[in-house]
């Protein structure tokens, strides 16, 4: 059995910055409300007038950087795992488009649909492929174009102000030393809460015809819905559990954590977890202030930035943790 190790990281965010004040163009909100409840100051939203970016294109841009930094070429990649809730098309998923955009050989491409936990699920899948020896280098991408599908009105404000666009990617590679790299991943789900954070239609359960036929102006099932406080309460519990589970599986205490990269859902959630695990400001990386919640992209973007800033060093214990729609949640414990 091999281990797997992250050997290259990259991120891409659209150029267009949307501040909290900019949102007032579409809805009743305030910079004060958004910062106080979420910590967000601004986010990136693709501007279709000036940019061709899509979920797949952003993913491919981040992936290109990760491959270069790994010291590899696209031809060294054996498999693509692509995590998103906002693919360019209903089907096929975004992974195949990355294969095309990066002009890769006809390697396999798998889409992961686990929303905010998507990157950790994707990392876990890639880790298993490498552990068994099936693949040597796997590209894991998280990318989201939220801005194209949010309700830009006061009715949708509790969801719309939170989400941003962007992509992050890593190259996961075979590691012969099994005390290094990804030590373990832990994945969970609780489908009974699927509707607490969801976009219901269009889907086979609520197809376009039905939505059009009803022509109900109050039907916004084609916009994301979130029961914010309910999700928040579950998030703080599940984040903690997933981190504890990962530490326990590796006989590590909370003092062993050098860097925690939490999914960037809400700065208040990150701060709660930081306190719970007695971590200093330097031991938790947050960038939700600048990007909002980028769902599957949030962990790889934050991980890339923490690494670029020199906050992660060889030998560090790095913990990734996420919670979101599904509900799904999970953690990854990495020895860098
Ligand atoms: O990444 C996936 C996981 N997601 C999460 O973990 C998110 C978890 N939830 C949250 O982060 C928070 O619940 C939110 C940030 C989404 C909302 O914060 P909240 O403190 O739970 O606010 P609320 O939804 O209970 O709304 C409080 C008030 C309401 O007004 P009334 O009824 O008290 O008069 C809302 O209408 O704030 C109002 N409100 C807003 N006001 C200004 C909701 N959204 C906005 C807004 N601007 N954008």
C-alpha cells in the first residue's frame, strides 16, 4: 500500500470583485449585517460581460497551476476528480471539460457531488485510487460558479450574499513513505436533512415543464434554499466531530494540529471551532472575508493560499474539515 501526498496546489478566482455595498444594487442588505453575521467583506462573481469563465474553465485554470507547481505536465496525470454543485451543464459533469481544456489524453474523469464537502470527498476518492496503486497522479479540483444561479433580490438575500465563485486544485501523488501525506479521511452523510440546504429544481423530481406549467411567481425552487440557523447548528457540531474523529484515528491530540483549514462557510463557525480546539489565529486559515463561501472550491483555495503564504511547512499536521448540503461532512488529516 502506498500513501498519497499533495505535491502541487493552484487556485483561480474571477477578477470581478463584488463588495457588500455593491449587493445593494439588487437587494436590501448592509455591509454591517453581512460582516457581523458571516465575516464576508467581498466575493468574486464572474462578470459574463467581461469574462468567459465557467466552472470548468476556472477549474482548468487552477489545475494548470497545480500541475506546473507539482513539476509535472498534463500527460503525467492519470485521473481527474472534479467536485462542484454548479457544473456548466446539468450533464455531463465538469471533469470531462477539464480533460478537454487541458488537452489531456483520454484519462478518466469523475464528478463528485457533495457540495461543501465535495473537495474532501474528492480527496478521499483520489487517495484510495493511489493507495491501491491504480493511479500515480490524480488531479482533484473544486470549482463553483454560484453567481450564475443565485436569486439577486431581497427574497434571496440570506443565501445570495454568502456565496462566491472560484476554483482550487491539487495534484495528489504516490508517496512511498506511509507516515507522510494523507493519513486518513473521514466521510459522513445524513440525507434526512437534504432539503435544509438544497436546490430542488430543475431536477427529475421537479422538471422544467412542471415549473413552467405552474408559473407560480412565488416558486423559487430553482434557486438554492438554506435553513441558515438549522444548518449553522449542525455545522458546528459536525465540524468538531469530524476533526476529533480524524485526530483519534491517528492517535493525535488537538495540540498536534499545526494548521486547520476549515471549509469557509461562515467566519463565526471557524471561530467557534478555533476556540473549541484551543487554536491560535495562526493555526486556522480563513479567507471568507475576501471570497465568501465558494463551496467545493473553498478548501483548495484556502489551502493554496495558506501554502503560498508559507503557513504550511514540511512535517506539519494539516487538518481539513467541511460540512454542508446533504447533509454531508468530513475531515482529512495530512502530514505535510
Ligand atoms: O457552506 C454550507 C454550510 N452553510 C453554513 O454553514 C451556513 C450556516 N448559516 C449561517 O451562516 C447563517 O444562518 C446565515 C449567515 C445564513 C444567516 O444568519 P442568521 O443570523 O442565521 O440570520 P437569519 O437567517 O436568522 O436572519 C435574521 C434576520 C432576518 O430578519 P428578521 O426576520 O429578524 O426581521 C432576515 O430577514 O436578518 C435578515 N436577513 C438579512 N438582512 C440583511 C437575512 N439575510 C439578510 C441580509 N441582509 N443579507
